[in-house]
C-alpha cells in the first residue's frame, strides 16, 4: 500500500473522502485505509448532502484525473451558498464529448468527468428555485494549441504526416472543420447570462455534430 506524501495529494485525498461513494463507484479509489473526520460538520450547511461521520479517508490512484471531478465539486461547494443568498448564480463545468462517447485511451478521465456529470444532475435540480443554474459544456475538437499538439503526437505515433492526420480528422466531422474557440466562448457566455435561467442540469454538446446518437 502506497501512502501519498506531497501536500497536493493529501489535500485531494481529504476532498475525495467526502466523495468516496462516487470515487469507489468509478473505480478511481485504490482502497480505504482508515476512518477519521476530515472536515468539521458545520462545513456542510448547504444544499449538498451531509458528510458521513466519520468520513472515510481514502488513497487515490490518480489524483491528476480525479481532479477533473473533485476540483469542480470543491469550487461549487465553496461558492454555492453565496449564489443562493444572492438569488443568482451560473455554474458551467467544461467537461468533454467523452462523457457521451468515451475515448478508450482516456479511461480514467472518462470516469472522472462522468462522475462530475452525475453529481451535477442531482444538485442542479435543488438549486434551480434560487435562480442558480448548473450546466455542463461538452466540447469536441476545437482549433486550439492542445489539439495541434495531440495531432502532432498522433502523427508521430502512426508515422504519418501531421497534415494528413489533421485533414482526416477535420473532414470526419460533419462540418468539415474544427470548432472555433470564440464559438465555444459565446455558448458559455449565454449559459452564464440572466437569459439562460430556465436551462439547468443539462449537458450541452458542442462538437459540430460528431456525436451520432439521437440523445
């Protein structure tokens, strides 16, 4: 059994303890190692479900991937009460098209993002009456530096030209192009606006029609 030693890992172990049910369900938790309270009970005076007492402390297998779920949950928890008190709040989680169509090589990331999606699905319904909405944006392939680096790596691993790989993936999309970052930004801005108050608990896929499913 390996014990984390750096402070960053320890911090996320403590947050993961609160979410141990989700973590165990996703298979992202290595094992439970001991039980003791991690946060004071007063921390949970919010619409989020009360923490069990005592809270299980867990060891994480991959904190980098779990951060995709745990960091947004921690931020939501830290800001939600203030939004409810002000009767206005807009929370948008940027996840991935992999929530709808998992990517084989990103198994842990798929699981973490799906865990966040499930968490939001329940919570969003309990905050809507306070004019606080929570939605998820699921981007596909956008013309970013990250995409360029991924295409370069894919070309190298397959011993092909970057241009050929790029063109293949671009033309596979129904729009025959990659998304523009400003298109993504405009969608996110709308979800954050007062006009989007009747949209909550939704997973909005913005991928040029690449996902072939009906739902």
